[in-house]
């Protein structure tokens, strides 16, 4: 504390007198007063009290702290030293005036001195080193520790307002810091980068240098302190458990604990949600993260479950990433074998040899496939009838394949055999019924009723599907079997499969139909040979012969048909800049009867093409433009030379390939403006467009033209490939519209350059930062005379409308009276219609 000796202080007082304290307005009569004095600063004079007779001196008492006093004769209240806010913030004194005998004349009056704080204390941490622990994958922004510092300065001022920051980060293997600190609270938490990358296997210890500054960290002359923070990274507790295996149909008391999860944070709420939309999820989770199965599971109903566990804080926000839980239901043998067909019907021909595989008994087991629980074994338990032998059949125990054990079957012995097949798994067994039907062998061939069905004459345009002939053959084998079913086929005379023969399986009647369109020019006559066969093979001793064959002749008559194009669609890709009269393509068509044809175009709305009517050559008739039509489609018409009604059409499609033939332009979707007055630093975004095709991305170059002082007033800077910023270079702009000459280059091949005069408005702006246009209120409303004229015009129009309606109603009423019968007839006609 600075304090002056008596001589020094006397000199100070005399200086104050010489400087005329009264003139400095620091003097006045004795009264109660308050003073605010900054701490420090050394000796100073606060005030001079003036004497009022009979007072001859002053006296002070109270909290003088040894340095506050008053000069008795002159009344100068002074501080002989420096005050300290941290020691005492308020000094309360009493001042009184005395007469010559030492008696009080006035007072005592309270004098209060308030000490003002200055920033003279650096902040201090409450620890010399901090230690913290964080879990891998902790939530970003969730504090796991705090640092705390204090400042002895006045807490109500910025002197004691502290701001925390991280100065250094050791080590720092990534571009971004792994930790962050709240500058007000000192809370340290993982950053987004840290939440993702922190891994104790790679780096388990970090050292942060944390800084604290007073003055809220906003001034350069603030006091600063720092401290080391040692952080230990531990493995995440939040991990998905391995796959959980649960035996089906468990008899344990449910719910049953099957696993547990734990969040990195405390006091979280655990929840389950489904990946699949099930009617019910047979799992639950407790507040401690214990996962339960709530009921017995059935593998045959569902063999796996996948769901997620989430952790939330009390606000309902996710704390950790969801964990996927996978549950596998283990199989037990709890399902009996099931016969796929009951009974299983097997047909066996009489001539089947012993050992032949005649069929298979199929059974299934809903237990897990390829395990012993679903392994099935087959055994014949009984055979009815039991003659001529009790063991006519043999079944393979693992496959269910049924075989003849020795001899062939004979339908005369029995037409059917009934077997009981025992099917067993490791725990259950089932009986499957099998019926073996002995069927007649195919020893009879189909025989046609007619060996020749004469002929028929048809026009070549007869519709596809038309029945030309019905044929019939008979078969002496057992009806309703593959031995007696007849299949008809054209054996000779139809190389292109123009005809098809369908069989009625009930009657074995055949229907010869048109399968493809007939063509007189290709084939005017069909000499058909038709055969009849069975789907079952004949026995070796029987062969098909001429009785299974018949003949039939078809005569096709000619019909005048329209010309035919070689292709239904003609496509060509051409450049949009090809010269007029360039040959584009040639279309070809022919007339089936050999007549001459002529070509024409339809739908050439842009008059871009012409066609040679004789050759079908298509030329450009005018300049093409991809920007108008990228894909241009017209119809080509071909007709007979002597009969224009016989015609056909095909599509001609041109794909126009782009060339760089359109200069770039400025997009004018929104007006370009700056708010008046221009203050500097403004910029607006402008966009270039080009009608040409952009194969990958547009790339424009923006420059200012060297005219109209453009470069002195404006500047352009690149933003991206299609946009640039336009900025004024000074603030001396008037409130009007300027034309800014801009040169655009599309950088194409070849490149095109365009000069555009962009209109830029300098205008007063509204609160929404848009040009504000004042309305001339004087002319915004019509005058009284104009208003009366408008009103009269409206009334005249309404009167005319009402008069018209009245006349129409009168006329209608008159017509009704004069023509009642006509009205009635019209009403009746209206009802019938």
C-alpha cells in the first residue's frame, strides 16, 4: 500500500490549494456524501468541506483504515495510500465540524467510500492437476469431468468472469480434437470425433492443457492460468452380447435371464425395439439392462429373432448407438413325422420288372432340417391283399423309395394294393397309407376313323385360332390312362408350325387350328400327314403303323395385303448440326403381291425431314435443333402404288446428338439488387445457364468487360462451376439501376463466349431485405368523380343482366302456354333418352 510521509502530504495539500479546489468543483458545505474510488491508484484528494462559522475545524472518525482522514483546518478529505477491494469494499466514516472550544457545530454526517474493483488478480484452478476417466464410444457432448477455477476480483464484473479452453492436446493423432470443454462451466466431454475414434487399444491416455482466462476471455490483457488434465480411456461397457441360444419349449419358469447390457452412462433407461414387425416380442429388458425371454419359444414357429436395445436419458434422447441382439432358437425333437399325401397313390404298369422303382412315400418333420431330430426311417407294416405274395413291395428305409420286390404285378390278381408304411423319427412315429394301382399296359395303338380327311380351301387372312378340321381316333387301352390318351401331331407338310392340333382329353377328339398367319405367297398348299400317339410308351412287341396316320390338304387363296416394312422401328443417332439435305437413313418395305410401293411421312411437325417416295431415302429438310427436340419421332407410311388404301406404318426415331451451339446466359429467376446505401462488403450470387447438353457438369468462366468503368465499380469472384459472386467495389452508388457488362465463357468444344449486360438495382430495402418501392399515395386511390363513374357503370351492367333474364323467362312461359303438347312430348323424349 502506497502511503506518503507528512512533508510529502503537506506539499500535496498546498498544491491542492494553489490549484483552487473550489474551482474544480470538489468542495462544498458539510453534508452526507458517497464516493466511488478505484482500488490502487495511490494517494488522492476526494473532497473539500467548507467551514461555516462558528465552525473553525473538522474531525473524522470510523473505518479510516489508517489512510483515510480529513485536514482539520482546510476540510480536505483525502486518502494517503491505496485502497484494496479484496481487503475491504466499503469504508464508512463520520465527519463533523467543531467550534474553537472543540464543540460540534454540524454533524456528524455519514461519508461512505465505495471501493471499485480493478482486474488485478489472475484466476486460479482449485487443483494443480486433474484426472478423469472416459469410456470408449461415450456420447459426444456428455461431460465426464469438470475443472474449476476462481478469481478474487469482483464477481459482479467481467474481472472475475472466467472462460475455459483447451490449449493443447497430447497426443492428437487426428486433425480434430478428441475432447471439448464448455467455456463457461469447465465441463470436459468427448467431441464427435472423439466419440467415434477413442480406443484404449490404440491410445489409452491423453494429456490436455486447459486454460482459463478472466474478462470472459474477450480481451487481450486478461489474466490467464493453465493446468494439466490427465484422461484415461477405458473400454466401452456398451457392447452387443454374442448370439444367444435358447432351447425351444423350455419348461423353466419365465421370464428367464438370457443376457445383460450396460451403458457407459449411469441412470439410463433401457428399451427394446423390433427389427421385424411381430405380433408380439417375447423378450423384455429391466432397468438394470438384464434381457429376459418372457415365454417358451417354438422353433417351428420362428427359429431366429433379431431386435435392438437402446439406452435413453431422462429426456428421452439416445445415449448410445442401438445394439443388435440375435437370438437363435435351438431345436428339440417335438414334432412327429407328417405324411405329405395320405393316401399316397402310385400307378404301376403290369409289365414293370422286379426291382423297379415305382414311386416314393414322402413325409416331412418340422424339426430342424439335417439333424437327427428330423431324420426319418420308413418300413412297410402291412399289405392288403396279401396275394399272390405278402411281400410284393420293398421300401428303402432312409429315402421312402418304393420298389417291386420280385415279380411283375398282374391286374387280374388285384387292381389295387393297400400298404401301411410306418414312418419314425428319434421319438415319434406315424402311419402313412399307400395305394398301388395296377394299370393296363399300352399294347393298343390309336386308329383313325378316316385315313383321309379330304381338303379345305381358306383365305390367307383367316384369323389365328380358327378351327379348320376336327379329327377322331380311338384307342383300345384302359380309358383315362396315359395308354389311351391320344396326342395328334402334324408329321409332314407344315415345316413352319403354322398349324396346331389340340386334343379333348375326355373324347380324344382333335381340333386342327391356325397357329400362325397363313401366307399365300410363301405356301399356297399344305399336304399334311397327321399321326396319333400315346404319352405312354408302347410295349416292345407293339409298334405304330399306318392306322395311326391320316392325310389332309389345305388350299390357301390369295388376298390383297398391305405392304410390309422390313423393320417396325427405324432408329438413328445424328448430330444436330448436320447440313440440310443430308441422307439420314433408308427405310425398306415390300408388297407381298409384288406391287410397287411409295413412301411418305406423317407427324413431321417441325418439317425437319423429307423422304424420297420411290426409294425410301430420308433426308434432312431443314436445320435440326436438339434444344427443341432431343428425340424426334415421325411415322413412315408405305402404300401400294395403285391402291393407296393398302398401307402400313413404321416409326422413324432420330436421337439428336448435341453440339455446342448455344452461348451461355445469366439466369434471371430473381432480380439482382443491393440495398441503398451501399456500405461495402456486400455480394450477390449470379448463375450462368446453357441450353446445350451438359454431359458431366457445367463449367463457366465469369469476367467483367472492360467498358463503362465496370472494373472500377464492380468485381466478380468465382463461387463454383456455375455461380459467381458480384460485389460493388466502393460505396459511392446512386439509388438507380446499373448495367454491368459480364463476359461468359462456357468452356465447351468449341467454346462460346457471350457478353451479357446484367441489370443491377441499387434500392432502398424493406425489413425483409428486398427492394422497397414507395407507392404514390396521391394517385393510389380514384378520385370522387372516378368512383361515381365506376359505380354507375356497374349498376348499368347489373340492370342489363336482370332485364335479359326477365325477358327470357317471359318468352319461355309464353312458349309453354302455346305448345303444351310439344312440351309434354319433349319431356317424354327427354325421359326416354
